[in-house]
């Protein structure tokens, strides 16, 4: 693997561009099985005295099963040359193809290889956040203060689950 760990406090990037415009891949699982999906909603900050990332996953996404079944997941940030792969990972389900990784032209790699904390990430990424789940909650229609968000983004009522996860390590190339 070509990644090395770096101190989160040395990072300098714009999360609004990195997440909403460049996108990221949410990946979970290990050598026995993993899946990845594109996300353009999320955030980073401090919660409960820890550096955290938030990720949002709709119930029908295959990756959600892997995130729910594991303590860790990763957020992988890819270079712009991987836009086609990001598009594929946002539109093709791992349930529907034999090998989503191959379909997207990507390769899984494994952080903390051979330990109980092993987690899949994306080899082609420039930066990876290794995240440990702290909190998960399904978004509820009655909690919307601005009901236009509900009607605009959830016409079929397939509400995201929000995950708050501690960023335990940052890996860069």
C-alpha cells in the first residue's frame, strides 16, 4: 500500500469543495467482502471532543449493509481523473454486478491489514479518512423544520441514515 498516516491537524483543504464538488467514496468491509459508494453529502468537524466525519446513506444502498455490520468505514477522496469511477460508484449497485470494483476500474486496499480493525479503502485515493462509528440515526420526517427539504429530497420517503464517526486516522499518498 502506498499510503502513510498523517496528523489530522496538518490537513488543509476545503470540505465544501472536497465533499460536495469532488465527492468521496464511502467504503466498508474487509477482505471477506466490501463495497463502496459515491457520496456528495457529509461533513467534518468536532463532536464529543473528537475529530469526526458525518456520512449519510439511503436505506437501499448496498454499502449501508457493510457500514452497519462493521465498526469502521472509510472516506476516500480521489483525484479528478477518477471522475468516471466516481460516477460508476454512484450509479451502479454492488448487488447488481459481479465486481463493482472492477466495473469502476478501482482496487480495494486494506488498512490495518490482518487486525480486527481491518477496513477496506480505495487504492486510487489521494487521501483516506479511517472512521470509527460513534452514532447512527435514521432521519425522520417529523424532525424537518424546513419541510421543503423533506419534500424536495425525499419524495419516496427513503430517508438517509446519518452516521457520526470519529476520524481515527488520516492516510495520504
